């Protein structure tokens, strides 16, 4: 069995809504390029973030 990566080795992105960094998750393995938001809450609030700028 392969060794697991340490959390610090995983790719990260910055959420455009809350501005916090979030780390790659196994469930995003096939769609990491499309992932933009750290959570459902931020995804739902995306239109508010765009109008606030």
C-alpha cells in the first residue's frame, strides 16, 4: 500500500468568498480544477461576494 501524503504536501486554493485557504480533499480528486469554494456556504454566498467588491 502506498504511503499517505502529509497534509502540508496537498495542493491548496484560496476561497474567493471568505478569503481563507482550503486544502485538496479525496472527494475532489477528479474535479479539483473546477473546485472554487471551500464549502457549500461559500458557494451559496458567491453572488453576495461579487456585489460587495
